[in-house]
């Protein structure tokens, strides 16, 4: 494997791993922020309607789980890419 290609693959895999880890660790605050944003847009469109707490809790849980899944996928793809790249580089 060429040294330039190795550097690009390692950089990409480290970026994927770090972004995935950040998403996993900050999923709660991001999910709650997304649910709060949904509430604000809903209340702006329908000011006479009300939102039940169970629906809000369901939205928060859905958003948190979605962010965790996306973060996990990115994290494990980054780790897999790192290990495969290192294996290809040093196994001759």
C-alpha cells in the first residue's frame, strides 16, 4: 500500500471513529434538542393545539436512539477501516 493512500485511509478512519464517538457520547443532548426544536415548530404551526407528555417523551427517545445508531455505525466503520488499513499496510 502506498504511503499517501495509507495516510488518507488512516485520516478518514480516525475521523469516522471520532465523529461516531462524539455522536454516541452527546446523543442525549442532541436528541433532546431535536425534540425541543420539533415542539417549537409544532407550536408555531398549531398554536391552539397541545402536546401530550408521552408524545414528547416518545420523540425524545426516538431521536436519541437514532443518533446512537448513526454514531455506532460510524464508530465501528471507522474502527474496521483502521484495522483493515493497518493490516494491509504491515502484513506482507
